[in-house]
């Protein structure tokens, strides 16, 4: 990435940080805890979270008792993470850093992890190799990423809602896949962990379920989850009236999924990859 591209990406994440912290981070801490338990994180271990966002992986790690360093390119995300940690009386060190080139010593952590972070990197293999570099021999690298987008409910609801005004819309082009889905294939995740020099690699696909009371809740969750969502909407050149129809359709889809009783449950396949240095 050029310096200008890095600055643009940082600004985009800074812009959505507060919405992301409100909608996405709380709902994804369960998933972070699942990954950490599978990777064997224990109290006292040194853990680095790469592309940490506002703490969906770092906060569960700190709750376990690990010594956590959270890194991210977005200072706003890290500020919000720090606020979350202080509210719980947790000690989490935060450092603004590019995950493509971690300013950390070789072999200085017991575990490195990334949840929905390194999977977004333009040079994702470099991000994984940096995670492997800073882990001690015998330490673990944990990757938590999205699986097959065709089986991701929130993605399909988003596409379906847009189709209410643009019937020909089929979603972002998938060849090559958008960055959020570049590790959708468990075999690709296994391959990238191996390419970083890791061994004893395990990749498991689990199901994440998220509750939404209204279509408005889901809409906010999607548009705050990643700058790509708003980019897609802008590229379509939607009118204000079309956006209203899209949100009304999202409300209908959520209500139909809920069946008139309680929240709508949306599920997503998640690939959890763990390798040993």
C-alpha cells in the first residue's frame, strides 16, 4: 500500500469506529472467546491482537488474564478499546501500528491473534507472516475469519434488500473475492498458515449466531461493520427514496426471519485457524 492508501484506509476505519464499537464489537466477543479457548490462551501469557478494532478479541483475552497488546491502524478504534478495558478494570496496552509491518521484536509473544482483521489486509499473507514472526517458538497464531459468503445471513440479507430497488444487483464481484472473504475457503486458510512457516495447523468451521430485534438494528450492524458496505451503496448511486425502500425491505426480512416472536437469529460460517510456530 502507498502512504496515501494507508491514510485513506485509516480515515475510513476512524470514520466508522464509533458505530462499529456500538454494534459489532459487543456481538463478536463471544466468538473471540471461542477462538482463544481453542488456541489455549491462559492467564499470564503475552498476547498480541493484530488489527484489533475496538476489542472483540482483546477484551476476552484480557478477561482470561493474558498480558494483552492491541494493535490497529485506527487510533479511534484503539481509543474506544482502551475505554472498554478501563470500564472493566482490565489492563490492555494499545499501539497504533500497521499489521503489515509490526514494530515488535521477533519471538516476543506467546500468541498472536486476529479476528476479522488480518483477513482484510491487501497483503494478507504478509500480515500472517508478521504474526508468526513475533510469536515465540512453540507459540500459536490464531486467525478468525468469515467463511463462505453465500452462507452468511447478514450478507445475503444486505444483498436481498438492495435487490428490492436494483433487481440486477448480485453483490460485490467475487472473482477475485472482496477482502473480507479472501479466506472463505478453509483450505486457503490452512495454506496461508503453512506458508508462514506454522505447523500442526488446525482449521475448524463453526457457526456464529447473532440476534437482531429490528431491520434497523441489522442495517446499522452491516453498514458499520466495514467501510466496504457504504462504498457499495455509494457506487450504486442510490437515491434517498431507494435507500428508504432498502431499509424497509430489511425490516421485512428480519421480521419474517423472527417469525413474529422475539429477535431474528442470523447465522454465519466462521473459519478458525490455529498454527504452531
